[in-house]
C-alpha cells in the first residue's frame, strides 16, 4: 500500500521544500484518498511517513487529479526549484503570468498619465492615503485600500476617462530617526531602503500606479514647496511663535502630539512624558474654524468622519464672564478671572471656580498656605496628557487655591480650585462650576463637600440635585438677586441665557462669545528628520525673519549623531556651521531655526504635487490643477479622520485664498476601508487545577489560564466553537489587529509566492463589504484561488499529464445564444454597478455565477469570453492580460472599452404570476412576460399544487391580466358548500 501511495504522490504531487528551506507556513494541507480507505501521510521535507487514519500531504494537486478524487478545485501549488527532479504543479501558471505582465506594464509605461492630455475627456483622480514606509514592509492589511483604488482606476481608464492614479511616500518622521539613534544608520539610508522594499511589494501586486509621478516628502525638490507654503502662512499671520504647554518626552527629546501619549508615556518606546511650557511655532487653524465647519456639509464623506471633524472643531455659543478675585478677608484684588460657559443661564448656580494647572494667573492668586500643595499638584498634572485629564471616567482631583472669586450675579464669594479636568488650552483655561447641572462639576463637588445649588428645574417636576446633575433645559429657579438687579426666575433656559448675556454686557461683567474646541496647530518638533523651518533669528534682536523664497529649499545638514540634547535643544543645533548664518538684508549675524516641521506637513498637500511633480517653478501649474482638482476618490483609514484630513483642508483653503488652487476643498469623496484582522484564534480556559473549563461555565471569582487551541482540534457547534475531542468544552474566539508584537502578521510576499497576486487581490475584495472590518483566513484565499483556476481552465483548458498548459485557448466558436447573452449582460450590469458602488465582493459573486453557468454550455462563443475577460481585468489584471493575449490581441487590454450592458438582455424575461381559483390565491407560476392566456392556463393546469383545483372541473370563465394575475372562476356545481 505504501508503494502505491508513493507512486501516486510522485505522479500527482510535488515534493516539499528541501530541509534547508522550511515549508511556507501558508501552504495548505489536503486529504489524499485511496480507492478503499483514507490513511494519514505525514509529509516532512521530501519524506513521506504513514500514520492513521488519513493521508495528508503538504502540497496541492492538479485539477485533473482533483477531479478524480472528487475535491472541487484543489489545484497544484508550490515553489519552482531548479534542482527539483519533479515539476512543480500549480492550479494555473501565475508564477509565469504575473512577472511577465508586470514587466510589460513597466517597459511600456502602460499606466503613465502624460502631461499633455485631452482635457475634453472626463477625468478621474483616485488616490490612496500615501504610506509611511516602515521597516516592517507591507502586511496583507495594506493592499485592501490599494486594491480598491486600483480596481476603480482600471475601470475608469476602460470607460474613457483620463485617470490619475499615483503613489508616493510620507517618509519623514520619528521611527526612522529613532532607528538612526539606535543603530547609527542615517535616516535617509533607512528611508530609501524602506521605500525600495515598499515599491517592490506594491509592484508585485500589479497596481496600475503611474510610477513616473512618484514623490517622497523627504526629497528637497518636494519639501521646497512645503517650506514655500509655510512662508505664505507666515506672511498672512497664520504662522506665529508662542509659549505653550507641550507634551515633552525627555528620552525622545521631542514634543509629542496628544495622540502620541498614552497613560503618561510615549506611544513609541513607552518613555515618560511631562507637560512643559516651550516656545513653539503654531499655525492659526482656528482662523478657518467656521469655514472648515460649514464646508463639511457639501462633502461626499462618511457621516462619521464629518461628525468627528465637527466635534473636533467644537463650535459653541455662550458667554465670557469676569469674576473678581478676593482674598480670605473678602478684600477685592486686582486680578480678574475670565471664564467661558455655554450655559450663562446657570450663573446663580455657580458655587466654585476651577482654573487649569497651567493657568497664567494661578501662581499670583494662590495663598501662601496653599502654595506647596498647589505646586505639587501642578507637577503631577504635568505628567498627564490632555486626553487623560479629560477622560470622563477618571476620578476628579483638585486642590483649593486659598482664594475666592466674587459672583457678580449674586455678590457671593465662591472658592477657586485648581483641577486637571480643566485644560489651559480650551476656552480661557477656567470655568465657573455649576455642580447641580454638570456631571463633572457634580462629582467634584461631592468629593470635596462643595455646595450644590439647583437653578434649573425640569419641565416635568422636581429633581434631586444631590443625587446627580441635571444637565438639560427647563425653568429657572433660585435665580434672582437684589444686589445685581438680575432676576431670571420663571424664564426658560434659552430666555434666561439671553437675559444674562444682555445683563453682562450692560454691566461690563462679560459678553456674548463663540468658542471652539479646536486649538491652533503646534507646528514644531525637536527632531532631525523633518523639513527645516525656513526662518532665521537675528542675534542682537532675536527677530525672526523668513529666508528669501529664492533660497528654497533649505536643506537638512548632514549629521552623524541624531540624539537630542539634554536641555531640549533639537539635534539640528549640533550642526553649528549650518545654524550660524547672516541676515541677507542687514548682514547681521543670525541663527537658523533648529526645530523641524511635524510629519503632517508633507502630507497636507501631496495630492497637488502629483498633478505636476516635475514643476520646478511653482507648486503646481494652474492648468493642471484646474483640470485635475479636486481628488475624486480618496481612500484611507478612519484613523486619519481628524488630524490629516483637517490639516489638509486647512492648507487647501489657505492655498485657495492666495490663488494657488481653484477649489475650496481637496477631496470630493473620502472612503474609509475596514481593517483586516489576524486569523481567528481559538482559546480554552483552564482552571487552577489544570482542568479545561467551558467558556459558558466560567466563574468570575476564579482566575483562569488561557491556552490557544489549534484549528484542526476545533469544530463548530451551533453558534459556538467547541473542542472536537470534548464538545462540552466551549471555546472563545478572538481576532486582533495585525501587529508584530502579536505575531499575527501575514506577509503579502508569502501569499503572492504561493497563490499569486491576483488571488490576493481577489480575496481581499471578496472577504466582505469594503468598509467593514474582516478577519483573515488562509482557507478563504484558497477558495478564490480555485475560482481563478476554474476561469483559466474554462478558457485555456485542462493541463496535460505533466501539469503544463497548452498555448492559446480551447475552441471558441459560434454565435451566442439568447441564454448566453442574458447571462453575460446581467454579469456586466452587476459587475459595473458593484465596482462603482465599491461593493467589490458582490461584483466577484456575479462573475462566479457567470463561470458556473459557462461550464454548463456546450459551446463557448469567443465574443462572450472576450467580454468576460474584460470584466475580470480590474480585479485580476495579470490573468486577464494573459487571456486577452491568448485570444489573439497583440496589445494590453488596459485601454479597451469596458463592456456595457444591453438593457434588453438584462431585463428579466419571466415573471411570477399569481393564480387564483374563484378569487382566492392558490399558488404561482413562472411565465414569459408575453405569455398568452392559453399558455398561462396550460402552465397552471400542469402545476402540481394548482392542478388539484382544476382537474375535471368545469371552467365558467378566466380573468387574465398579462404579467399580473390569472383568476379561474369555476362552475358553481364544482364548488363545495359544506356539509351538515
């Protein structure tokens, strides 16, 4: 028996990799069946060994052998080896096809968009959020969005559009600099190496990028124009320097954004982060807050993204109020604290004030008795990020300053506290606390025994303000004072707010105010690997002067050592010969700015440079910008919903104001793709005694261990998964975002090697709705690989016994039948509609249905097959190009006309016709639209359900409405009237 199995394996299988090259982890295992029973075969390198009871082999069989053993679509796979004694078997020769057509596209510049184009044709600018080229390279999650944009680009080319589909690199940033510090490798070398790897990976997937337009934010020819934009901002007062509290990381030697700080440590490296005042460059994005908010309404963006931007901008209307500071003796001091509130109607309910730890007046108002406590509290608060401080669930903390403020509305003195839940960067950095009507203030007041005074009562009756805060609107109570003359009792909240604002402005205690959560953009980093800021400072005056535009680009100096200084000075301060310069106007000694721009800078405008990447005289030529703007479809992750997209919109509006661009918005349509999670993991609970415990029997009071269970030991039971050997043990399933730390990253290079790029592209589109998150499954990619193999065999034919496929195609002749045309055009209609709606998975399903139907046809008309190949091409371009060539076409199909569905063939020719007997519906029949009354009645008489009502009966009359209904009225004698 062993000899028979070995002989069969030699005939129909390939050896596994040699001992020096372990088998690829993605290689699937399948069952090989003998004629009588199944025996297990363990495959270790080039040796087979028997165990029982099934024979498994780590390679795939050809379609011919697969048909013999009854497995649908199990095709030959493996790695080609020069020294192998046996031919590698594959489902179809993707290993030959894909490199061949990638070379063709590159050599012929198939996807190059020329500078001189026919502008009378419609345009389609489709763009990916360009990647940061990390050292890890791509994982299979990255091509999800890239494949979608490529499908759209290929479709639009074939529909006659001028298509702009470029790729570039957002390559400045902290990771490369940290790697340089750790290894001594210059960031430029690391960046170039990473870019080369990314480019190779992207090309291996057959994406139709115009590589002649490739850009990198690190190239001086590019960042010259980033610096130019900064100078325009500076000219218009939109760039300025200010002393601001920042997230300072001593270990990294740089300022971090709030989003880069997690639980008081840096996201990269987990280094401690403190709040520290520093003089920094800021961009006045707040000047554009209203326009950024208003123009969202006209954008074809996900509503969730627009809502995130609205919340980030955070426009609110309210009032600014001034409170005079008084000491413990009730004596008024010179200081006044200004607060902002959206609820001026609650002014009589203010029982304390809160200032932020970084408030400029804090040091001057704190009492001597409380100074030590306040300083200690400020130090603790400095170690928290803004996100941590404002987290709703965290416990509120604070310290009394020892001073009071006078509420002008009622003349009462209320305590001033310092608490970190108030931010110095929002509003005025101080609030009037109304604990009866604000949840955070209520928690704080309860903790520190501060009075709570309700001033708004709900319309539906009484409310217990000591149990919880009432934050809604209602009628005003406890809101009058003879001291101030203000009386708003009995008014609605809205009426009261207007009355209070009127009183504030009349008494000069405040005014109406519009406020924003949006803060100006901190635009400086203490790093080397970033764009130099084109400003110098004159030594004797400290005056900041922009360098002349003709001197751009200001390039980075060469450095051998990139660590930050202990004093917080940026690495560029070490390049003394570069730092020292002269003022070109006065000739006085000066120093260059040593901070660099943040990574966001280069990505704010790159979409414009793609339109005109070689232009050395201007950022983008007017004619090209007018034609290509705006970007029609912009695809990327939802994590960029706020920062990147908001910053890019801000810069674009500035460029619009100065006449560089012709549109108010950069991106017409934004699409967020879902993320691809790692493969599902099956986990079992084990109790302290080592026994397995079912997931539905876990005791929350006991600490359990968890262990991973191999997929082959798991089976599905109802809606759950259980152990095969013990179905009473229910397992938990989980899938995580791919990351190196979890060890669940799938490298696309491995997938391409084993299944081909077209299979990877097709699978990522077939996994589920494009915008949803999905779980990677190796068995899933095998399914689409089998589909492509079926397409190949349908058109090319089955392989010869040695696994090779013949040149050309099977015999394709004859005129298409009506059935074939209907099947084809319904497929055309569905695929076109689903691509344009980015419902790629259902477009693939339509093609699968077509192939299933085509396998049942006796003849394959060439015109039908050619059309189907064009339909397939946006999804699986390598296979489609090869099939197109074999069908007799000498050039690429990239610019062939995409098929259009003929409505006459798409429309369903049959309808479901309800049939009534004496006015009561008894069933339905399928009829042609043009069906006559006689034919309809004949079909009803033959129907098994309807015939029992009609057989042997006298028909009085028939009522027939074509396509709507058939009603058969029987003679009265045939109708049973019931029995006594």
